[in-house]
C-alpha cells in the first residue's frame, strides 16, 4: 500500500490549523456560533490555499455533535470522524470538471429533497465549479436559490470570473488569499518536527518561495525532497527544484547594474550548465528586481529579505533608474513566461539580458512620407521619361515649429533603407507576430498580405484592401485594428494608427498610369514605400 501523501496527512482538521485565511475562518466561525448559516457559499482563490479544506470544516461544524456551537467541530464525535474518514453520507463532494453536464445537475436536483441520513444538514461541495457548462449552471439556479432547509451548497473555484453572475449573486462569497512565505515556512517547520525530518531552514524558505502562495504545493515539494533522504540541505533543495543561490541572482543583478553584458551572459550560462531551470531563474530575477523597484520607490518594508540583503538592494537600487527597472522586469517576466523551451532553453534569459544592457537609441527625426512633408522633386533637365527617384535630394527646410513638428521615425531595422522605415517589411513583421500569437487566422493573414500600403501621413498609416468582404469583417473587429496600431507604434517609435480603406490604392493607380514594370523599383516605391508623384 503506498504511503499517504504529506499534504493529505496534514490537511487541517480544526479551525485553528487553517493557515493564512484568518479573515475567512473568523467570519465563518461567528456565523456558525450565531446560527446564521447561508444556504450557499462561494469560495474563490488560487490553488492550494485551503478552499476545499475550509468547506469540509464547515460541513463538520454543521453536523458536529458537540453541544457548544463555539466548539464545533470538535474532531472527536462520530460525525467528525466519519467526515475525516470519507464515510459521512451527508457530505457529497462533486468534481465540477467530470460532472459538468445538465444531466449531472438534474440528478443532484432530484436527490436533494431527501432528508439527511444521519446529520442535521446535507452538504454539497462542488469543486472547480467554473467547469460546469452553461446549461448545468442554468439547471442549478433555482435549486441554488431556494434549496431545502436541510441542504447547503459550497462552491469552490480557482477562476471566479467564469462563474455566471446569476450564480455568484446567490452565494455568500469568500476570497481566499495566497499564503505568505513566512506562514508557509512556519507550517513546514512544524510538519518537519512532527515527522522527525531534518530540513535546513534555508531549504524550507526555498520550498516556500517556489510554491508561490500555495501551502499544498509547498508540502508536496517537501514530500518530494524527503523521499530520498530525511535530511535535506539547501544545496539539495536547489538541485532538485532547479533554483539558484541568492548570491548568483545578486551577481547577475550586479552585472546588469554595471551594464556588463559579457559577465551577465556568462553567469546565466554557468547557472544553467550547473542544472538551474532557466524559467525558475527568470522568476527569481523578477522577484529580486521587484524588490529593487520597491526599494527604489521607498517601499522597503514590502520586501521580504534579511537586513543584509535589504542593505545590498538599497545600494543597487541607487544605480537604477525607475524606467530601466521597469524594462528589466518586463524582459525577465517575458523570459519566465516563455514556455516553448527548445534546444536553447537559456535563450529567453539571454535575450532579456541583452535587452536590459543594450543602450536605448534615441529616435532620429525624419520627415513624414505624406505629400505635405515631402518637398518637390526636380526633374532632371531634358528628361522626358518617367520620374526618376534616384539622384534627387530634398531642399533644405526650415526647422518646423511645434504646430508643424512631425513625429520621429523609428530607428533603422533590418529591411530599412538608410534609416527610413520599410513600411512593407514592418507590415509583414506585424502580420507574422499576430499569426504566431494566434491573434489572427491564416485567412486573415492572406488578406492582410494582399493589402497595399498607400502612405504614412503624420500619425496615420493608410492601407487599401481590394477585398470588400475582408474590409467589412475588419471593421466589425476593432480589436484587430487596435492590435495592429499598437504593434505599428512599437515598430515606428511613435503613436500611430491604422486606416484601412476599400478599393484600389492611389499609388497603384499612379503606377498603372506610368509606363513602368509592375514589379519594378518605381512601382514598389509608389505601392509599398509610401512614395508619391508630386510633380
């Protein structure tokens, strides 16, 4: 017979054993003591924070045989012991993920009118209730609003936003919080003492931080650590969990502070070669950089660290600008969220380092591609053929005032010519980004690629599509246009909006009126690069 998991063995059996949810426990105990019981409760919160455990405690307290309501559950009467052993017939636990159909709720509704077998109340706990189908929720509504006097519902969910308002409004709602690291460590220390386990305090702190507020996850990780040896050191915990030492993170931040890209990359690759999990290292960096940001902004008390580490963070924070800290946090957050992995798992970390240490290039002002901003181009003497775009230079212009200043152009990128944005290349990159992130379908990709770029006029990119059906569909989906405008602004370096029009681009019409090859340089300049005939 397999050994019982520690998180099941150490599930709280009394109110006093619940960790980190005092606001919920106190309210429920007062209600039970005063006999002010609601017919339905909704317990919402992250995983492993005590929702199902608290629901079972409510069930035990409602059916406990102790004469004093303030002492319920006493965990010694026949009903409490039956609940602990999973044989109490009036406690019905339902998994919402596997019983999410209308027929399951109808079966529950047909049986709910039967009186309790042995207890005072019949308790229905529906775990992961957000997994119920819409039809199941609708079938539950009437019963949930007016259940029999002996029936009480307790709904538990990790995704409360998926619960219909018609359901949540019929319940008393309790929000469960993530459990602080210090309280998780205290609970693990007590567990180790009772189980006669020798685990270093620093190793317990690593476990607690890895659990990210979930006590169940923390106990499961501890169970994994002690499976091989009852004595666990910090090094063993870090090796198994794929974390690095605090010193390694501090050294990496020192390198970033000094702008030493070479050393930072060496540190990351050394840590990964030693067995560190790149995603976990990225999470540790985000946590540490967040602490630097709080220290930089004067919120040192919010940082969970020793006095020595806080002093180090204060010295480091003085050398960071708030904007650079935000950029670093975003870069390492993106690295932590990169789930693709691949044959270069440290690459997201390396990209984050380069992004943090690369100097920000100020945008170079450049005239707009609109007709108003483009000076007339003189035709060479004696020229009778099509207008040539080579050899012409714009005449010097006076410095524009605030009313006529043009937005700065983006720095040159691959595919740009002489620092001038290649609008077609930018357009193709935006399409590829949206397709990769599954914001558009293959069909929409094809329609966008067939669009003609008319011009970049001030802060507006004019684009034409010959497909009327796509044009109407695009206008009915403003979110796609907003996303393209956002990506376009990031590419160009200033706020830019998209204007999609239906019909034939004026640039195409101009190209057709000239005796030039359709795939030649002049036609491409007119059609894709924003060029126009001005004389």
